[in-house]
């Protein structure tokens, strides 16, 4: 992953975790809790793709596993978000641009259902039967409803921030040169005839620009 992706993803995940623990978890809503961490992973993955999505999901889930007041086995939520991040990334088009706003909402619904079922399934493997006592159907319905209501205010914003980092010319996929044209920054400084200090500039040996820093 590039450094700009790492910085943005880390900042958004930390902010989402703080809001999740200090605000959303204390609303005492019936059923599940709105999962802001899941929405952050979805928004970033729809721009960055399945590989980055799996890595971001694993890191976000592991951070949530370690953050108090976690009451489940470490690595459980990391596995869930890693799988969800990978699967959501497969929906991302090759251009990285979604033509319809309906697609992210459908992805949120599928991810909310899938993450809840996967979390409960992994819990049953390690002896956690809390989902059975609460009611798995109610958890799935409320988790989907809460995430779907929160998604329009978070997912588009996260995707817009992620696209801005992707369009950064210093990221390697932006304009090919620092000067913005095909001649390159160095040839612009030298001029067409005299170079920097009045010396002739050879046309064939001219620097074409800097693609990567």
C-alpha cells in the first residue's frame, strides 16, 4: 500500500473507532450497534480495491479487537472485516468509479448481513453463543437497518477522500510530470534554446519528466 493510503486509512479507522466506542456503543439502541468501522472499510475498499480492502479490514478489525471494552476473542473481528474488505473490493469496477449511488448502498446491505452472520459463525466456533440468546435474526435486521441509515452520511465522504489521495500527482498515478506537461519540469526551466546557463540543450537527451518520487 502507498503511504497516502496508509495515512488516510489509519486516520479514518482511528476516528471511526473512537466514535464507535464513545458514541454509537452508548446509544443503547435495540438489537445491534451501528458499525462505523464496517462503513469505513467499505468506503475505502470501493476505491482502493480488494487487496487494500483486505489489509485495511484486517487492521481495523484487529484494532477493534484490542480496544476496550472488547469482550470477544482477539482476531475475531479482524477476520470478519478482512473477508468483508476482500469481497467488497471484488465489486469495485476497473475504473474505480461507480456510476450509480445505488451500488454502495447495496454493498452496505450485503456487508452488514454478511459481517453479522460471519461474526456469529466465528463466535460459535470459539464457544461464544451470545448471538443465539439475543436472537440472530434481530441482530441481522437491526445491523442492516442502522448501517443503511448511517451509510449515506459516511460512505460517499470516505470515497471522496480516498479518490483525492488517488489523484495526488505525487502518488504515482496522477500527471506524468511535475510540470504538468509532456516536456517535463527540467526542460521548461532550461527554455527551448539556451538551457539554464546559456548552454545548448540536446533534444534527444532531454529529461522527459519525473514519474515517481
